[in-house]
């Protein structure tokens, strides 16, 4: 390991508390030190080159090391490094980005409220939703319904809106006014003999049943990711979103699409809502807005909500110091320009998305693969003990971890969500990267199979 990095693992263990981490075991093992990125690759402190199939964390869509993005940040820092957007001030980058977002967003979303993280944006959305109903004279409408393995962030409100019990565990008691219904997840949730369509309908009905249980007059909104990312790239059956849209329309509740992962081209459209033809009243975004070069997030707010805000003579008492940070907005503008100039979103539809689907399909007959699925540049490989019955391995996550370690040791990153291997490659992948991934996936799945062969029953 080069000298300049040799002490870093130890210092990290002494001084750095990481997100979502077992600190005792991290301190025993030491963190992996990532030191550089270029295009679709990252390098660790041992000099190992790794193909990053996760875009950092669903984020670095245009790849690493883009000089143009660094130049945009530098120029903005020299011109106006910071000014706030409180007290009736604004600045050019925040305005230009707001305008650009209104152009690419679904047509009823023409305003943005900025933040710096997905969690913040979801907190903003929760406040806007509840404030909207107060303004509409229906203050009892406070309940927000989302899904059981939704991830909406890690602040107390966004963590409560998310459904993951291990996130709730550390913010107990969960903030009031959230309910969670089943995921539209055929591989994991289907009853014996149930088709994806039947499951899609059952999962959509779970929303309607929950609305009725709460009393429609108490329900403010439904929140969902067009594709559940951190939950395991759960892609809903085709009939699910049309059914959900019917239900939110029928009960006149607001619809929040959390597009922190599906925003900015990942499904081959600017937003996942456009891919599925759904009509949210709010869209939250973060991550790929800047390809992760600098933090920026926001809520795209529907005209109905903006009209309600405009009709009152009071402040909406909410905002962040860094709402509309000029440097972040300048980088986002350049990032969106790159996506457009390099046709990255069209390429997801015509080239990279189909290439990912083709790559994953090559592994569907592997003895430990129960299902492969993808939409755009989001993909998943389900590992299981019995392909026919979809029976899982014992101790969820154990085999996923073995597989993830093989991927990493072979120079490729895919994430393990328990025993679901997920990927979200940078949108700049070309055939050479798909080929490289294919070779690693093959070797790694074979090595994983060797390690747990005795547990495989079909
Ligand atoms: N919504 C969604 C859909 C997300 O995926 C957030 C909100 C919160 O964003 P911030 O910027 O506050 O982290 C996310 C974040 C994982 C993983 O393990 C996924 C996320 C964050 C950390 C880990 O896949 N997504």
C-alpha cells in the first residue's frame, strides 16, 4: 500500500463513525479506502481497479473524473461561492436550474424546493403534504402511506416514512402518522401459483384497504419509489402503477414519487414517473442530480400545491441554509447538460438498458439464481436455494455477502440486499464494460455456488 494511505485505515477506525455500520466489526477489519475514480472505474488504496456497478451509491451516472463538472464548480465558487435563498434573495444558478427542472419534469410540476440530501427532500415533502391539507381546510389528513421495504432516508421523518424496521429501531418511537403496506415484489411475496399480475393487483389493493382502515378523510398521501432501490431493486408488475394511480385518484390523496434513485435517466426517461406514466403531485430527487459531484436534492412541487401556497398570506416555515446552494446548482446544470449532450438517457432506452437486460439474462439458468430482472440501468439477481420454489438460503444475507465479496475480489461492485444482488451502473457503460461485468459475474456466481453447494436443493 502506498505510504500516503498506509495509516488511513487505522485513523479511520479511531475517528470515523460510518453510516449503517456495525462499528465493532468495522474497527476489527478496517474500512476499504477508495482513493480515485475515472469514468466507470474506482481504485482502492492497494492500487486495485474496480468496475463500479453501483455508481457510487446509485449516484455517479456520468462516471467519475469529469473535468467539466469540476470547472463548473470552480467558476461558480469564484463568482459567488455561497449566498442563501432566504429573505427574498435568489441567484442565477438556482433560478436556471429551477427552470431546467421544470422543463424536464412531468408537466404539472413547475416548481422546486431545494435541499442537500434525499432525506431532507423527503422531510420537505412530508411538511408540504401536511401543510397543503391544512391550507385546503382538511387538517385531519395527516397519514402518509408507503411500503414495507421502502427507503426514504435516515432523518426521523423520512426514516419513519420508509418502511424498514431496522431503520425504525433507532428512531423509536416512529414519528406518528405513517403506515406501511406490502411491496409489489413478486419473487419474494407471491403466494404459490400467484402470477405477477395477481400479485400486482393484491399489492395495489393493500393500499386501498389501508386507506379504508385509516379512514380516507385522515389520509394525506401515498409515497412510493417507482422502483424500490435499496429494498432490492423491486420492479412492480405492469398493472401495479396504473392500479395505484386509480386508487390515489379515487380517494383524492396526494402522490409523492420518491425518485432519489429513478430520477435523471436511470429508467430511460428523465424521471421514473414518466416511464410508468404515473402522475405524482410531488417528486423528490437527489443523488444523480449532480452525479454525486456535490450534494444537491430537491422536491418538485405540483401546481395544485403551489396554488394552495400562493393562496395564503403566511410564510411556509421551512428551509435549509444550503437550499439552492449556488455551487451545487451550477454543477447540476452542467451534469444535466452532459446527460443531454451525450444522449445518456436515450441510450438507456435503446442501448445500455437492453444490454443490461441481456447480460443478466445469461445467468437465469445458474443453479443459485432464482430470478434476474432489470428496468433501464437498474438490475437484480436473486440468489436462492431452490429455483423452483424460490426458497431462500438460511440466515438471510449470508450468501449475498459471500457473492458480494467474490464480486469485489474480482474487481466489480454489485450490492447485496440480503440475498438479492443489485446493480445500478453509470449510464456511460459501453459494451466493453458489460463484457467485463459478465466475466466477473460468471466467476463469482460459480465460486459462490461452490461455497454453498450442499445447501442447494434444486
Ligand atoms: N430516497 C431513496 C429512494 C433513496 O434511495 C434516500 C431517499 C435518502 O437519500 P440521502 O441522500 O439522504 O441518503 C435514498 C438513499 C443502499 C443505500 O444501501 C441507499 C440510499 C442511501 C444509502 C444506502 O442502497 N438511498
